[in-house]
C-alpha cells in the first residue's frame, strides 16, 4: 500500500478539495510533543486537521474515560455512575459496567497514541486505523465502498460508545481479530461540539483497510454515473467552502498563546466556548442571545470571510497550547476610505487577568498599522466593564469621550460607552 497512491485515488473519488483522513497508531517514540488535554482529547483534532501531528499518552489525556478507551489506564470507579446519572447515556450504572465488560478494551502496549493527517505519514505500516470525518455524501461513498466486496450486515457498524471508543477502541479490537467491520461514530453528544454539525466519524481498522485499498478503484466510486453526480455536488460544495478560505495569518503573542485567523472549521469550537459561558458573556455582549447554534456561528464566519479583500476585516481566534479557544479579537466598523478601524474582543473568564488580551490587542494594533496603513484605531467599552476598559488604558489609548446610552444590553438596559483611540504614530512610538 502506498500513501500517495491512496491520496490520489481518494481525491479523484471524493474531489480534489476533500479533507484527507487521519491515521492513528501506537508507538514508544514521541512524534510530536503535546500538552495535557483536559476533557475530550478530540479537542486537539483541529490541529491534526490543519496538518500537525499529536502524540497522546497516559499523562496528556485528561479525561478518565479517554485514558481508559485508548488503553492507557483502568476505568475510573466513578465513570459508570457519571455516564448513567450525569450524562444519561445509559439507564443505570450497571448497564455501563455491562457494556464495559462486554467491550473488553485492550491495554495499550506502547507509550504513545499518535494522530496525523495521512499526507503527513510515510507509510501505512504501523497504522492502527484510518479516521474519515465524513459529511453525508462522503459517508455514502465510504459505506458503498465498504459493502462492495462484503455482504455481512455489520460491515458498517455503529456501536454505542464515546468518540474515543467508537474510533480508537473499536479499531484496535477489530485489528486484533483481523476483522472486516468499519465503524460509524461521533454520535456521543460530548464529542459533537468539537466538529462541524454535518460530520460523523467513519473509521476503517487497518485489518479492513488493506482489503478496501485494493478494491477501491473497482467500486462505484469510479466510472459510474450515479457517483459522478454525487461527486459533482461535493465538488461544488468544496468550491464554495474554498471561497471562504484565506491565507491564515497567525502570531505567537505569548509562549502558550497563539493568534490565528478564524476559519469556517472553527465554528463549532467557538460556539461551544460561548455556549458553555453564556450567562457570563451575555452581561456585556448582546449578540450572545442571538447565537443559538453552530450554524449561527458558521453564518457569522461566512459573512466575515466572504467579504471582498478591500473590505475584509479579519477576526482572530485566541488559542492556547492545547488548541483550545480562549476568545476572539478582531476588526469591525472599519472606514477604509479614511483608514480607520475598531477592535472588538472577548475572553473566557478562566483566561482573564493574565495579560492575554492586552498582548493580543497590542500585536494586532502593530500589525494593522504596518500591514494596512491604518491611521486610527478605536476601542469602545461599556463604562461598567472594568476588565474591557483596562485593555486600552494599559496600551496608552486616549479616552476621547463617552457615548450616552451607547448600547442596549441583553438585560434590556442601556449602557454608556467609553470611546478610546490611538493613532498610527502613537502605535509606532509605544509598541
């Protein structure tokens, strides 16, 4: 099996812009230093989708269930009750225990579990499984391909389990028995926020992938009228998505904080961050009440990213070293004819009072002055929002005045707004 040959076949079948699948494997060699991931480790999959590799271990997987399903630890005692009584995925803790006993999760024999996009690996030799992030049309093609040479009704299976169980555990178990099954997953609500609304996982264990690799070009994915119509629709959608892509500027503003231009693919992570802090954020940010789904965030990002170059106002995600979203900062209400713009921002409460937003705004002020020749930058803050006002004050912005009843808050009350500004020459002198 040749990686480059498969990539060529895959793109011919699913479109030249189709997202490439992800390979995962175990080894004792650290491939890519990865910080601890609290909660679901699929938070880090955005890094992999963007071309990085990650190496997970017993020390870096923060979720007890994730550590268990990847074979790095025993199941924590609290998990059956948590899965049943808290998450309500099973009726009773006993049902969870029964599921775990029947699954017979294998212990990891190596130190690390690696994930990398397949164009970043040299061969399939050590790969445990191949993970596809599949839209309905891609899923149709993968399922048709899987059933091409196999009539077993469980050729495509959708067993109960968390994201890590449906991807990693099932692939490992299937490989051990040299089985033929492939696995649908990401039905677990806990993993859904880290992926787009129209994606499910489709995992092919290597025991099955070896056969499917050989039959791929014989299947309906090539030289059939029916699939050509589906492929045409996918390519149209891929072209539309590509129209929102931009080069992707990024800056390291602190040793553990990265500024990166947002993409459509960030919508789920951004929405999840806002949704889990909704009560806190709605105090000063009226838009929060209108953001009711990942689709709402996708539509906002599409509006930002589809603007013509001459009117484009970039928005940057603030990401920590675990690739978790900390906040957003960006430009809006720009008047390009007069070379003036405004910066807006929000930061999750657990990341405040660490100088993060001050560093981000400082970096973007310098960038927009140098790259866009902006003359005037302003920041508007509700008078009662002490943390927000502290940013322009620390950076040397000048308080120009106060807009009376400048914004209607979600509470139904108006707030006065402080208006701060800084000019190009002041940025150059201060920063």
